[in-house]
C-alpha cells in the first residue's frame, strides 16, 4: 500500500486568467504564485483551509465547455471536486453564483456550482462524509 498523507494539489485547466482568479478569490483562495500561466504552468491558488488549486492554461480548445460532464459521451477523467463546507447556499446566492444542481442524500445537502470554464465544484454541507452515506446506503440495499 502506498502511504498517502493527503492531496497536495488539484490541477484545473482554465481559459481566462482574470475571470478564473476572481472566481476562486471569491471562494477565499489567494493567488500565491504564477509559475508561468501563458506557458502552460500553474497559477497557484491556496485556500486558508490548506486546499491548493493549480489553475493551468491557457486552454486552447472548447473554452467554456465541460466535455467530462456536459456531453452524452462519457470520457474518463476527473469530473468534479467536492469540498466539505459549513454552509454554502447563502454565500453562492449573495455572490451571484448559479447553482447548477442539488442533492439531498440521507440528510446531507450538496449543491453544485461551476467556475467560469464550467468546471464543477460540489459543495457538501454538514453531516457525514459522502463516502459514509453511500456505504450505508449500499449496505442497507444488499439486504
């Protein structure tokens, strides 16, 4: 077994530097380094929680389209990042961020939002981790 301690960073391809940096700053991320965005290297955005997003770009094809989530053909790849939050609905509403999906699963509410390039962020509200909820659901339905 590989001894993993934590996720170091998540890379997200973007097309518009200014729009994306402003969006992630709104969520509380700080731009701490530009590794050479125009040459395909990351903009390093760090949240006070310790989450590190590397915004990579510039995207040169199908900007504003999410081929992993929005098309009928289902390509392999990471479809979304889920972030555990205390509360999100009021924040996204107050800041004009569209909610593109909702789920209430076993008492845990989640909402889905999109960044300017339609990359999906799932905001998971208070309650057990989604993995635990799914595990319980599967165990109950095996009976």
